[in-house]
C-alpha cells in the first residue's frame, strides 16, 4: 500500500492507494513429465523461482521488491506452460519490467541431465501483468 498526500483543503488529506503485487512460478510441463511422478521436486524448483526472482527484483527493481513486502496479502501464483520455449518467451516479455529467474535443475537427483523446470516472475505490479500471463492455467 502506498501513501499519497493530496491537498484538498486545510490541513492535508491522506489518500491511500493500494498497489497490488504478485509473484508467479510457471511450471514447465515437459519437465514434469520427466520427473516420473516426483512432485516434491517441482515444489523445490518453485521455491527457487520465487526466491531468485525476488532477489533479482531487489537488485533491479528495489521499489517493487520493497512494495511486495509491505502488502497485507502478498500473492504467489503457480501456473503452467507446455515447454521451455514457452518459458523463454515469457522470460523475454517480463525481464524488462520485473524480477525474473529461469530455473534450471542441475540433474543430480531426479533428472538425468540439467533441465529447465520453470520460471519465477515478480514481484510485478498488477497493471503490468499481460494476457499472456493472466491466461495461463493453474498448475494442478
């Protein structure tokens, strides 16, 4: 929430403006297929995505990172895409407006080789979220 002062007479009036922030983790379904049903691995990857995109925002978009920590109900949403190609397109679309982190598993446990598993996006202001992100299906 941001505090904006507007002069409406004497003394100043205070108007509260709510800026909503969201964070996303986009799961790559191609990676899920390679996991042989081990869903816990994807939850770890989501943790990496949220954390590293937040760190990226702290470095490149510090006002948004701070704003996210000050909202009453910070939102994290996990959605899905089919392929790494889809993740790369979203990465390119959002890297100029918010923190992003393409998550690549090293391939030591569940995967047989390094594998891109998802993408962290955010914190991002609600008005910067495009239909490409809003239209994704929730990960189930």
